[in-house]
């Protein structure tokens, strides 16, 4: 059974090179997999991306901006019976493919684990400390929120074709997963199918991430017909939710000491209040 690995690429060629190197070292048989890089109008241009890829993957250029279109463009040229999605800034473990594909014997589609990577665990920046606790909580996303992050997602092609492609301008993995489960397909979590992802290091990087997530979440909220009142109530709850999550910071085993816990807590409150302001901005601007 052939597996197609779909990798959207947006910017960092060095990270793409590392990702492709990790995929070359997979325990999954090389003759049963293909790797497709969907370049999504990256600033370096397709020629530079092709040089980094060399003979390790197939390149497809997807001019329409967005993670959803990029993933769909990769799927369109793929040939595998199973689709495995990750991102160009992810570092797959050596048996990532084997474990993810194996989990499809128990579930219809599968989300894997994402480990947050930091340069020095003893000298984390405040944002790195925050991300170490809160970023990429895939187990919670799958088991409690009912979606698999598209940076680590496995799905048979027949199910992807039945559900349809990823959406545009929304949280594409959330919307796709909910669409799939509404059709009766079973979502599962496989911790052994793991990839690493670098933590954001500073406020500017974290803010860019949440500008995108807030906008996509607002669009998803409207597309589901929940309305503006639901968004207002959800927004007003953000500061209070920080109080609850403070406990999570201080109980986390991912932070080595009090200094990192205090730094992560500061970012937690700063981000929740910023998200509240930005959420009202989205509401006003429509």
C-alpha cells in the first residue's frame, strides 16, 4: 500500500531541508512512499525550493495562498492510497509513518503527537515556555475537541475523497475533521506517530500565529451559523480562562523551574487579553 506524504511549504528552506532529511530516514519502506512538497507562493520562489528538494520529493506549485489550498494541491497530484500530512517546519520521528499508517487499522483517520522543540530547555524565552505548555496539544484536540491538526494527520484517500478537500479561510483542519466525523468516520489519536515543531521564540512570532488563528476561528464560527453573540460570549471568557490555565502552567512537567513558569504565566495573560481585543476587532470589522 502506497503512502503519499503531503508537505505545504511557505517560507523557511532550512527547515524544509531538515524535514525532508527526516523523511529519508523513515523506517517505512522507501518504495512504498512518495513525498510531495506543495510550495505555497513562498518568497524564495519555486526554483530555490526545487534545489533544496533535489531528488527527495516531487514539487507542485500552489499559487492560491493558504494551508488548505496547499494541502489540496498536494493531494491532487498524489498517487498513494493513504495520505499523510505534515508541515515543512516539522521534524518527523523515524517511525512516524509506520506508526501513523498502522493506527489506521483501528481508526478511520488519525492525529499524531506534536512535540514542542526549544533550543535550550534551561534558558527558554517566555514565549518558548508558554508554547511548551500550550502549543500543539494534539491529544486534547483529538479526544476532547474532535479534530486532528493537519501538521500530523493520516487519512485513507477514499475517506478524503468522500469528505472533500480542506476549506479556505477557516481553521482548515478543525473544519475538515468535524466534517469527517459528522459523516460517521472515526477519529483516533496515536502518540507514537510523533513529529517535532519549533516553539515560537518571541512575542512578534506568537502574535502572527494568533492573528491567523483568530481570523480563521472567526470565519469558522460564522460558517457554522453560531452567530455574533456566541463569539462575544466566547471572547469575554478569555481573561477568565487564563485564571484556570494558570494552574496548568504551574503543574506542567515541561518547565524546569519557577522562573520559566512565571514567564509562561505572563505570556498567558498577555495573550488572552490581546486575543480579546483582536476578537472584538474582527467582530467590528466583520
